[in-house]
C-alpha cells in the first residue's frame, strides 16, 4: 500500500527536523573565530625583494601600491627602485621577465640576491553598465493599489588583468608566471531617474588594491578568519567553558570543556547530541588555541555521534584544512632553510693559461750574439773566452 498524504507529510517533517535543529543551533549558539595561516604562494620565505621597471601607467599604479604595502608590513626588505633600474639598465634587461638562470645569478651578485619581480598589466578597462528593474504594480490585502516602480542602476566596473613573474636571484630559480585578474564594481541606484555613474578613479583604485593583495599573498604568509559556533548549553557545564572564551582564557575554556566531556561520558543517560556537543567543544578549544592536530580527533568523535551533522562536518573540514596549511608552512620553512644554508654557487674552475715559451736559440745564434757583445765592449776578453768555450762544447 502507498502511504497516504498525511503519512507522507509526517515522514517529510521527521526528516526535516535534524536540519531544522541544526539551523536553530547556528542561530542561538554564539560564534567564535578560528585563524587559518596560509603560507606564501611563492613557496619560500622571501627576505629581500626588488621590482623591475614597468612600462605602463596601470603597472606603475600597481607597483607603487605593492611597494607601499610590503614596506608597511615590515617583514622583508624592499630595495630602492632607483638603484634597481640603474643596474638593470646597465645589464640591458627589459621588463619582459625573460631572464635565464645564468643572468639571474649574475644579477644576484650585483643586487644582493633579492627576489626580482616583473609586474605587467595587460588590461585596465572601465565599463559603464546601465541597468534597470521594474516591480509590477500590486494590491495589498486592504485593497490599496501600489503602482509599478522602476529602479535605475548605474554600474561602474573595471576589468583588470595582469601578471607577476618572480626570479630568485640567490638560486637562479625562475618561478612560473602568476596571473592577476580582478573585476571590482560599484553602483548607484534610484527610482527617480538614472543616477550618475560611480567614479572611475575609485573603482580603478579598488582594482589596484585587490591586485596588490594577490601579490602580498604571493610573497608573505597571511591569515584568514573563519567563524564557527560554540555550544553554550547549561548541560554538563558547557556554558562555563564559553564564559572562559569570553574572557579570552582559551586554556581555561579547554579545561572546562574537558570536564564537560568527562561528565557527559560518565552519565549513562546522556543523549548522543550532548556527547557530540561536548566532544565538539573540546575540539573547538584546541582549534582556537592553534593545536589543530589535537582538535581533529575530538571533532571526528563529534561527527561519529551524527555523521550528517553539518555543523560538526564543517568544523572538522576547516580543521583538516588548517592541518594541511600548517604542513605546507613547514615545507616552506624547510625549503627556505636549505636556500639560506646553501653555499654560494662557485664559478667553474678555469684551466690555467698556457705560458708561451721561446724556442731555444741555436749554438750559431749564441756565438753571433756573443761576438756582437765583444765588439761593443760589453763583455771582458776573459768572459768572452769562457762563454765561447761553453758554446763550443754544445756543438
């Protein structure tokens, strides 16, 4: 027999309860922030950086923004542009980014082995886009008529495309070119006619800043804040753990959360949802403290109480991502340490230049020169006789 309509509705409602409960969990429980640290996109820790000259106004805007950003960050040295342009000019190096390994090493000797960046912008175009939307007329429950309303929108958008090429002048390594593509926009709306388009200059500045942030993430590590929830039920003392978090006492919150988990595990009447929540809270405290590896088992244990629980699944996924980023950061540290400890590249040994030797003079030539010395009075008669006797022995 097929179930009747009422039975179908009841079944559907039963299936919807867990999702609805999780929706309310997200609403009524407080948010907490966790921090994910990303390694630099280049894959090494950069100590010194230099920018090659640019050949367009848009690239100059981006380069200036990058220099200001990296200088203010204070995590690396940015070499003076004037000196860089002079050295590159003497080497007849263009902004093409076409540098071979040998040239890179030679430049490194002249510039002090920074990472050399070639910034290019292929496109920086402004678009003005007119939009409009009309809401149809309607009549409310009281019978009051509402006429149609047209909303006019003026949108300014910038298509900004470029690239950045990095060359490590210490090792000669040439990194693959990274693409930069952003398209920010601003808009103004009005029901009283079409408004003016937002300023081209402001939207261009937005594009440059977005592109600058991409360069920043390429050269330096950066952090990302993620919001997750924390259960503050009164049951088993979970609320006490959250109060510790409010006081910025992460260690205290972890201790209280462990007490809550132990109390839930010791209670034979404890519902599975509270075992899940207390495990989850312990994992979240470890996550907040930055001990990602310790957090994962507790978040997995929470999921085991309800495999379809989206809040548990999301937290575990974010924590596993944090573990992966931490491992990649360790690899970056190891690669950077190898570069720093590597001895400078030695020039190949050159074979010694052959020494030119004069062919030995014959006995006849020696007698002729000796006779010339005697006639000029540059040698005494005794020496003349002695030298002549030596030469005659060689004949």
